[in-house]
C-alpha cells in the first residue's frame, strides 16, 4: 500500500538520482582533448557549431535536472507543489552544479569554471521562469 501511494515519487526520485549519476559520469569521462584530434578534419563552421552546442548543453543539462527535481517534489502525495518547494529544487540544482564543477577540479583534462556555473544557472533559471509563469504564485 505504501509503495502504491509513494510509487510515483519514488520513480521520479530514482530517475533524478540516475540523471545526477549520468551528469557525474559525463563529467568524469568526457575528454575535450579528443575533440582536438577530430577538429583538424572538420570545417570551421562545423567546429563553431559544435562549440556552440557543447556550451548550450550546460543550460539544457541542468535545466533538465531542475525539471526532474520539480517532478520528484510534485509527486509527493502529502502536499501540493508550493513556491517554497520550487525554491528548494532551484537551490538543489545550483548546489549540484557547484558540486559537479568542484568535482572537475580532480578530473584529468577538466577544470573548474565560474562561467560554466553561470551557464548552468541560466538553464535552471529559464526553467524556473517557465514553471513560475505556469503556477502563478
């Protein structure tokens, strides 16, 4: 009976944790220097587009994390989704972004970047703005 009541929230929690693990592993094993090897064979416009896509992924990646956290909180059967819960999701997303950047200090070929944290913040804020307009608190 308890699983039935909390099943949706548990499912979203597992999806969210799985996605956080995905972000962590992607940070751990992505080697930007491998792109250099292939860069010599690509035209400049394609390289420029790839660079833009990689930078845009910060916005998308942490915007998705924020959505998953919102869904986890929304599916709690003990209460409605409030502005306070959304702010908690916002803060958790930002904290995970910071933790991921700190983690990259200890990963070969990766580095800590305030610019990356700012891009993550922009992605989270865009989703925050959209959700806030929908709920109109």
